[in-house]
C-alpha cells in the first residue's frame, strides 16, 4: 500500500474578505461567519481540528481545547474569484489575469457562429440566475426550440434546455461546440450544460456537465500522473481540469454523494491523490443566498467527517480547504473574494500548529507533491516540514 492524500475542497467556503476584496465589490464578505449564524449550525469536529482558531474566525470558537490538527488560511494570488482559477491555483497555477466575463451578454459574432454550428437560435444572452432563467425563458424555449444561453458574474457560458426538447446528450454536444468557440478573448473558464425538466416553472436536473479550459500550465495532477501516482477526481474535479492529469474520476450528484464516494475511496488501497470537490455549498446555497441551507450543509459535512478520519492510515494526509467565497448573507449572489481555510490532519501529523496566512493557494499543491517526494514544477511553497517531525 502506498501513500494517500485526500484533498477536499469545500466549494465556496471562504472565511473573510481579502485585502483587495473592495476591487471585486466584496468588502465585508465572510461566508463561514454568515453560515454560522444559521439555526442548528454545528462544526464541532472541524472546530477540534482548528477551524475556529484560524485568524479571522476566532470569534466563532466555542471551546478552549487545543486544536488536534494543523490550521491556517490561504490568500488567493490569482486575479479572480471563480471555481476554475481557484482550483488551478490549488494545483499550482497562478493566473495573472482573470478569465473573461460578459456582464453585457456575449458578442453577436460569437452567438452567430454558435447558431450556425448548432442549428438553433438563442434566447436571453444576459447574466441571470439559473433558476430564474428557466422560469422566465422556459416556455419560449419549449415553443421554439431555441437554446437558453446566459452567463453570470463568473466566467461562464451556460446553456439551459428542457430534456424533452433537447435530449441531454444533444445538449452536451452543443456545449462541446461552445467550448470550441469560446477560446482566446472568448475563453470563458467553463461552458456549462444546464438541463431542466417538468412543468412550468420547471426544475433543473442533476445532469449538469461542465466543460473547462485546459489549464495553461502543468499542474500537480500532471506531475503526479507522470510519476506513476493515482490521481482520482471526485465531483467536478475532472471537469475543472478538462481531464488533464486525472487517472480516474467519478462525478457526483451533490455533497452527500460526494462524501460517500470519498469514503469509498478511503476504504480502497491506492497510491496517490484523491481530489474531492463538494459543490452544494456554492451551487445550492451560496448562489441562492440560502443562509440556513448553507449552515445545514456545513453541519452535515462536519457530522460525516469522523467517518473519513477513522479510515485514514499511516502515511495518509487529509487537507481540507476551499476555492473562493460565496457569502449567502450579502445582497450579491456571486462569488466573493475571500481567504480560504486550511485544515490538515492525519496519522503522525503534528497537533495545534498554526500555519498562519499562506500567500498562495498553490502552497497546498506544492505540499502534496512534497508528500510524495517530488519538488518543484509548480508555483507555491510546501508546508510539509511544519506538519511532521523530521
């Protein structure tokens, strides 16, 4: 049996505004603090590992027990606050420019090319909520067969279609066409299939699929795979990295499924990285400004965490972090520019070590490589020496 690393991204669980948050319209954001105000909120296991000992969230600490894990926070070095850039930075790629956004809708020349390639007209072409857009354009879509194309504050080209009008495999093909067209100045981070079903006002199905840009540089995933290690993606990890460096993956229907898949991998022998994204915090609750739902989802993750901890073996490392914020208590429904938490534990890992503020998410990617005896090749500085007794 080889070494294993479980890297878990709690999608959008930021812990306080970054110093430059004002440039992004996010001053005052604190996703974790907002969710902690929900009824019945409880993260006792993460608290024991040091979550509420991290600078900026110490006011949420209830107990006085010395943390049993290593803890800290990370500052995003990349320009942006979206899922793609956040995950790329965790894996060792710092983006000097944000991915393009289209607050006024996509240029007509892009949509004309898309219509010519798909044979279908386009509806909407505005920034829109995913649930509102099918309510407002769903009937017209069903009457005309035109595709609902919309964006958000994020770098995304989203296509919504009713599965009775556009079978999901056909929708995926349209997304592949959009991905081919969305390059260069139109190179959004993700093209997203958004199928829906049922009667008005309609409901989205779990058959969402993301089509990401290929990372512009080699990541820790490529380096691990090239060195013969397993690189397992759980959730939308394979989509975020466009499959680059992934040796095995499983998509999930949400947090509960993602946690079960993670537990299943923890019961297996493999030699390498299990990279997990738990998307519901962001998709279902942050973007919907659902404070109660966000708090309940965090509480559920915390309640399941001991199942993973008890399955860690000698040589295993568990890292829990996030990719950006999405404060459910602010007027905005968009991502927020925030610090992200860093919790590290495993058999033989030191207890109560404060890693402070790391200047780059990529420090985690460098640490993962260092765990396997690989040095360099990506951005970031390893903190492995602070985790173990040499």
